[in-house]
């Protein structure tokens, strides 16, 4: 989730909400994961994907190959010649050269032609040359989730644990959604794909079902399900793999893994025979695993991430074009800690032990556990622990202004158009972190057309009154539905460098919108200006303006609020719009009218298609007065009496035979909106000789 969203929620304290439109360059990809059945051999039963594209769902992935020539390796670039790459999809990852021991090179970006750039102080070519292994052109590229991912946990169903399952979804380790009672049967009311995908409160995942035919409880998914190859009281060892000798053909040989490591990853290897004892192996992730292998001889793949194995012929020999598959499913080291291991899920369904450690093939249960009481070699075990999704791509490296205009601010084509009918009242809009002129102009135009509000951001380098004034008047333009605050950026603690006191510069839009939502919630409306000593932005540590004190007497009258430090707190100061109409100079009044107009439009549709006559006019008047009376009571409308504060009429002067014949009913509402104190003037002086204290 963007920083601005976290900032909003931190300051809103439960008030308001956030509507997001994801803007991409078209290269985004949803993070995903494959769900496997509770049987051996394990087979895919469905997929789970993040509901939206992006790294937020999990960016983890791996890639390995050989460069075509040593000249493709330079000190700061590596040319993979992989034209399927999208720009910066490997940014933040690492390169490892097989020939260079114990050295990783941080990736700062890549282009669409497959050229990966590493940190400027890297010495890849020098290191490779020093390794004196000119034939070793193998490289490895990978990204890690770094505890920021969407993960899923699969349990037995709460109500029907023997036949149903539950899916629990976490975002960055925090439970975000759950469905505790799901069925794999498509005709069941609890059919998992329908329940999850049709849930209007599900913003996290989408699932697909790949099961066909008659189904059993074993077709339910599990985080891990396999056979025990060894077990002690506290340590269980998995067999790690499933082997299908006759995916094509009728060979019945076997496969045994060689020495495996924590570096090896989940994969499916397709083995195709060119003769009874000769085969080639292809990884679903990495492609060809090297030269042809021989039955009865250990096959060692050409990379460190794929497992070695030995095929042994059975009673029926493999033949030309026969195909076998080896599914390798290791545990991710330390990823299962805190989860549970069921050592015999078939015969002791409820017996489980807490996991305190794991590597790629063993699980360690908490001290005092005795997994041998129920588990034994060849028993079927099950693991319940969150598993992270992988392969998410942001799709933001090639963004253009047109992407924002077309995807977010396109009148008649924006996802924001769909908020109509949800009775949200006033929606405050922004494009945090993007100060492109075309984008902000489009955002303002959209807010104007939809009767909402857009928060303009000044570029982070705009820190003077004159520069801000010029930016509004000469670059963006003024509009009653636009508001702004100078500066628009501030420095906060960098969560990735808290120990070193590092700061990062962020847009203030999320913070300000959160503070405004909290203010509106506290006052039950927009009549109290969201500014002043209570309008604190506590996360800010520094401003781009430094110690300079902005001239609020210059900025506020021209519609530009400021952020300033008062009594140790950074606060918002100002209640003006970037108005073109003097009657709408006050920000809180423009917000009030936007709110009223939007709510009335959606709340009074009950009268449409009613009988159009004076009786219905009376009903309308009564409803309108009932709507605005509480506004007067809470001081949103000003007047000694309600009749003075709100003049509402729907009479024969407005509603004539001609208007009725046209299908119209007209009501006129004139409101005295609450004002605000922008300046306090205190007049103090000495009493004259003729004035008395008496």
C-alpha cells in the first residue's frame, strides 16, 4: 500500500476511508501461488493471486542462465539478452555470479532488453576475471519478499474439519481476511471459488479452481502435504518430491534425490526420454537443466537452484518420447516458524505440534513434543503456516502522464466514476508524489466535474512564497475545487533505516487528508476548518523549507495554506481554496456545499417517479428541513433560528403546470454557511479620563 495510505490511516484514526486507483504502464503482474491437493503425489488444484498487480502481493522470484559471452559481463552491467524482461522488474534484487564466491551485487535497475545494472561501485567483471574460470558464464538473479507480501494459510474447516477447509489471508503478516468454511464441490453453497471471488469485502485475493471430475476431501488444498522420510520426537524430515514415471508412456521406474540444499527452489522438472536410458530434463522455472542424463547415474543440473536426482529403471522400461515428471517441493527455510505440523494427518487428524524451526527438508517442533507417538516413516504429514505469494510486478517504471490521465482522471472512464450511488458525500482526491502539470490539471478538472476536491502538490523544490504563487497562476491555474499547502512534502523516519536515523521525503497529502477526515468525524461535518493548532501532522520531522518562516499573510489570501511548526508540532494553517470565485474562497464552505450536493443527489432519489403535485412538494419540504435541521443544531448553518439559517422552498411559484408537464419538481435551498475565524483582532488601550471602572 502506498505511504500516503498508511499516513492517512495513522491520522484518520478510523474516520473516513481510502479509494485507490492503480495506475500502471501495462506491465504489472499479480503475485501468485499454486495450491496443491492433500494427497501424494501432490497435484495442483487451483491458484491464488493478489487481487491487484504489484509487488505488494509478493515480488519473490528467481532467474538463472548463462550469458552468451564473457563480454556480456561488465563491472556494473550484465547483459542477459532476455527481451522478455520489463523495465526495472529486478530492481532491488541481487546478482550472483557462479564463478565468484561469496559476493552479491545489488541491482539498481534493468531495461527491457535484458541489461541489468548493479550498484556503481560494483566490480563484477574484475571479480569474474580474478576467479579464473572463463568457461563458467552462469549467473543467478533473484528478488526476496523481505516480509512484505500477501500470504495464505490453509486450515481444516471450522464446522466440517473432515471435508472442508479454511483460507486465511495475511498482508505483511497481519490477518486481512478469512473464509473458515469452504468446500471444493462446485454445487455446494460454500464452493470456495465463488465464496472468495464474490465476497464484496475481499480486496486481497482472487482464486481459480482447476479440479475436475469426482472430488473427495483429499482434493482440498494444504500449505504443505507430504510423506515422512524420517522422524524423531522433535524433528520430521519430508521426502520433498513426487515422481510420476508415466506422465506419458508406461515406464515404471523410480527417482531418488541427491544432496539437496536450502538454496533449491520449488519446481516441476519434465523428463523426456530419447532412449530407455537417456533423457533430457527441463525446469518449469529455468528451462533446460543441461546436457542429457543417463538412467542409473546421478543427474546434476546446470544450476544451484534445481535438485540433483537419479532415475532407476523399473520392470517396464522407458521408451523414446516417454515423459516423467518430478515435482520438487522444499520448505522455505524459517518460513514455517510459528505454524503447526500434523505428523499423521490421516490417522491422528487433530494432533499437531508448534513449529520452532525449519530448513528446506526438516521441521523442528517445540521442545517437549513427541511426533513419534503418531508419526512414522511413510505417514502423511500436513503443515499449516502462512505461505507468501511470488512474482508480483509493479508496472510503474514506464509510466507517463497519459497513463494517469487515462486511468485515473478520465471523465467517463475513470474507476472513480463508480463511487456514484455509494453515498460517500465529498471525496477528497489527489495524486500523491506526482506533480506533473498535466496530471494535476486533469485531477483538478475531474474534481470540478464531479463536485469533489483535489489537493494540489507543489514540487518538493518549491519552498518560497513567490515560487508557489507563480506555480499556481502560471503552471496549474486556479480552481474553486482545488486546495494546496506549502510545502507539500516533508521528511519522516525511514522505516528501513530507523537504527541509523535515516529520513525519507514523502508527500503530505495522505497525512493532511487523514487529519481532515478525523476533524470532519469529530465535528460531524465540514463546518469546522481542518486547520489550526489541532491540525497536527506528528510524523513530520523536517520540512524542505528548513527554518524559514513562510509569510502566511501573503499565502493564505491567495489560497495557499502552509505547514508550520508551532509549540513543537507541525500543523496545517489555512482554510482557503485556489478560488476563481470570491464567494468560494473558504475551503470549509466549498467542502460543505460539495458534501450537501452529493448527499442530496443520492439520498433524495426516493421522490423520482412520485406524483408531481403540491402534496408531494410538502413531503419534499419536510424531508429537506429534516435533513438540514441537525446541521443548524451543530452550528454548520448560522442563524438565530433555523428559518434564518436555511431558507427552503418548493412552492407554486417554482413549480408550475409547465414544470410539472416537463417532469420537474423544483426546490430552492439557501444556506447561511458557518464562517471561520482567520484572524483575531484585539484592541487594547488606556482608559480616558472620563471613563470609569464603576
